[in-house]
C-alpha cells in the first residue's frame, strides 16, 4: 500500500476533487492544470479527454481494460467482438499516453499529492453501453453481464499497477461511475428496436457486481473506492452493501430522505463525495463560495450532524467538465478548493 491506507485517506479535513471528464485534447495541459489546482490535501485525478474522439470516451476507455473480451466501434456504439481491433488499440494507446504524462508531471513536482484518483465505468453502466453481436445491449443477457463484471474485475489489477508505478507512493482512489443505474434498475433502457425496454436488473445482482469489482480493486491495493451515481433513485444502501467506501452524488435535487441516508453514512464512517458546485451551461457565472458553503452547511445542521464530521466530505462539481473551456474548468477547481476551505473553517468551529 506504499504507506497509504483508507485510514490515511480519511482526511481530517474537507477536500476537493473533480469527476474526470475534462475539456480539450491535450493531456499534458490537463494534467498540469488539475495537479496545480488540486495539490495536497486535495485529490487530483487522471483526466478523461473525450474531445480526442473514439477510445477516449468513458465506455471505450474502461472496455479497453477488459480481460478476454474484445471490443470495437459500430455505428450504434461499442460492441463485444472476437478479437481486438484498431478502436480498442486507440483506447489503450490514449490511456497509456495519459499515464505516461501523469508520471512525467508528477515526477517533476517539488511535492507530489499524496493520492491520485482514476475513473472507471461501473459494471452495470458498462453492460448498458456495450452491444452484443446481434446488436442488442449486453445488459439484456445475464451471462454477458456476469462476463463483463468478471472481466472488469480481472482487468483492474494491471491498470492499478500502472497508475501506482506512475506516481510512486501515492494512494490510488477509484471512482466507479454508474450514470445509467436508475434506468438499469427500473427497466427503462430501450432495446435496439426502441419498441420495448430491457428487463430491470435485480438489486441483489447489482450489489454482487459492485462487490466483485470493489474487492478486486481492494486486492490491487486501492485505498478508497466510491461509486458515483445520479441523484435520481440513487441506491445508496446497496452501494454500501457492496463494500464501497462511499458514494459520489450531485446534491442539488436530493430529497430529505436521501440526505438522511447520507447522514447515516457519515455517522458510520463512510465517505460522501458531494456534487455541490453546479456546473451549469458553459459561460454561466459560478455561485459564490459563501452560497456553496451554505448549501452544504444548512442541511448538515438540520440533520444534527456535528461540524467536525464535515471531514467525511469530498466536494466535487455536479458533473464532468468536458463541455467547458479549459479556463472555466480551472476556475471550477479553484472554486471547489475555496469551498473546501470555507467548510474546514466551520469544521474547526
């Protein structure tokens, strides 16, 4: 673990990170900006640059890591195929470039951040985003869902090893993204024809899939794994049942019941990554730091949580930043670290 454990990461203060997607197509500029803005105690992340095209998208980037499952791109999206082709190679090449750039930038720093975060598409949203030979989503087929989960669990070890080599001594944190989880569990994802929807995936199966991947990440030496979900029908209890260390969720539309669930998580020692900063439309003015502090502190107080427990929080934007300009994305990171400072002042009383 290179001296870093979850206990070591359970910071005594509020920290900031971003969700992964970043504007532009220059990994060097992205890495310098992210690490410049999110130095210790904050959590810099490996940028995802979907603007580079095929293979730099979230589904392709994770699918390229699958073991004994190959993918390529068809007009409707990424498809499982018999042997790897040029699209999978593009994805792996882009990822290798990003990791090499991370190693170069981190290696040149006077004081490197104590941790680094990577993002992976979670097994259920990955199955929703991959297609079978017959053109249907892999999510349709129980065997395909199981194979994708097992393949992802097998593929993470080598990926984590490469990240740890790039930033020696840094703890690795993983964010498993499940953007489609509400539709997966509700059975509202359309079939290829669009005339009907795919059957819902049972909650027990979803929990087991997450557990499989979370355990593989832990075995690979990952210090902290959170599962990132939209606020709609977010299955917080199931996420925690899987052994994940916490959840990442946008705060804006959370119900009172969901806030109560988050409070329970904090009290049980889990992490909450709070999507406090609404990213809005590109060019839109950001909320003032004081407003953002109040958006967290008001419900926190109403739930009876002590100010000292704010340290369970990591603050994030509500969404990825790929749609913004690099300058605007940098300003969002700056605002997040100021928000963390404001919450830390409250936590210290």
